[in-house]
C-alpha cells in the first residue's frame, strides 16, 4: 500500500493491536510500535508487547501515562472494583477507561510527528464490542481532523479492524500468516492469562466466540 511510508501502531500486545501490527508491516515500509502504561493491573502486558514487537522486528517504545487510570474510576485500573461481565443496560461497562483512546492517539500523534511519521494505526473496532464510545468510527474521524488542526499536520489514522467482528479479525490474522502468534503469544484476557486466556472474563468470551466461528468456517471450507 504505502511501502515508502512509515507507520506508528498503538500497541498493547493484545489480539487486535498485534493483528494491526502485522497489517502495518505488510502495508508500510517501516513500522514503529508504541505501548502505554496507564495503571492497568497487568503491567506484564507491556513486557509481552515488547517481546512481540522484538520478534516482529519493529521499533518499540513505552510511555507512562498512569495519570489516566487515576482520573476516572474503572475496573481495569482499580482492583477494588468488580469487573462488569456484561454491558449494563443503557451504559458502558466499568472496564471502560474514560479518555483512553483520546489520550493514546493524541500522544501517539505527537510522538509520530517527532519521528516524521504521519500514519497512525489503531485496533479499535465498532463492530463487536461493548459500546466504548472511543472505539467508534465517528470518534476516530473526528479526532483525525482535530489532530491535523492541532498540529497543522496531515495525519491519517488507520483502523483496519473497525468493521470486522472477532471472527473476521482471526481471519485477517490467518491471511497475514500470523494466526499462531496471535493465538498463543498475545494477551487479551482481563485476568492476565496469555493466549486462550482465563476463559470467562468478557475479553476471553468475545475472543473465544470469534475464534470458534472462524475455525468452524475455515474447517467447513476445507472439507
Ligand atoms: Zn480472561
């Protein structure tokens, strides 16, 4: 796609952002990964992300933005809150970290600008998930305009997963030839279990359902 250009991937080491990392490697000449420490309970997530980035041969950096976790209460950064298993009626689940993607992408844009990069890649998806407002396409498009105005620049935010459900995200990983890396080396689980995860948190449930759907359709094609 843009082999003479560089891209910066907002990278957590989970299924979605790792799929995006490999999508970026396929489409851009040089890829950088940026992870954030934001007070999440599972800080080992960052070490895992570093290792995935190392194996993928991309430059990796980490920024500490822990203040985000302390600004608003949520169950990903506050151990005293029991995690919502389901989306509550008419609201967002308490796994929502208010402002997370706003901060992440804004900081990523400043960092990218320093490196002479205008392409930003993020694994947000509107299709499958719990109604996090900062995963929606309208938010990303709006922020893209805002970042360009804020820095008089021409950023392009890429969201390869925006309209994919989890099964289609697995299919994309398979197409990119990294299915096993995504399945066994990434961390999506809210309880910090790598690969197929703890099996019962909301992130594991979503990931597993998608995986099962993908594997069923793949097997039925091969028969
Ligand atoms: Zn889990």
